[in-house]
C-alpha cells in the first residue's frame, strides 16, 4: 500500500535533522520553516514504484527583503542538505499563510526522487 503521508513525513524528518522546522500542513507553519507539498507522481512499470517531483517552500518571516534574503540563504542550504537528493531548481516566491496578514518571502525548491512502496 502506498502511504503518501509516511513518505512525506520521511522527507520532513530529513529536513528536520538539519535543524529546520518542516511541515506538510500550512496551518502548522510559523516562519522560518519549510512547507513540503505533496509530490507529483508518475507510475513506473511495476506496481509500487513511482517517480516523484517534489516542491518545498522554504520561507522566512516578512521583515523586509534584505533581512529575508539574509535568512533564506542558510535555510535553503540546510533544507537542500536535508532533502537527500539533488535540488534541480529554486525560484523566489511569496507565500500567503492562513495566519499571516501579508505574504512571507520564500523560495520553492524542486527535486525528483523514486518512491518504492
């Protein structure tokens, strides 16, 4: 059985091992932290094998662009190390969280992995 929640939690644990708070639910986010999105998945030849395209939103509190950029660099680096796969792309973003009045500065990180269930 494919347990997507367990796979996502495993990725979050790798990120947390780098000292970065990581969540799968935006309601739990309090920047600085990472929000892991459910992956895009494609099925491979046999059952129980999947290709996954992941996105993580690395975000910091909204304290102005200069302060945000200074905090984002080390947070991106720690998150990439915790992912355990080569990050393919990173793009600037603004994320609106449920409990925040204004969007928070962020970067989306994208990578690929294989999932075997």
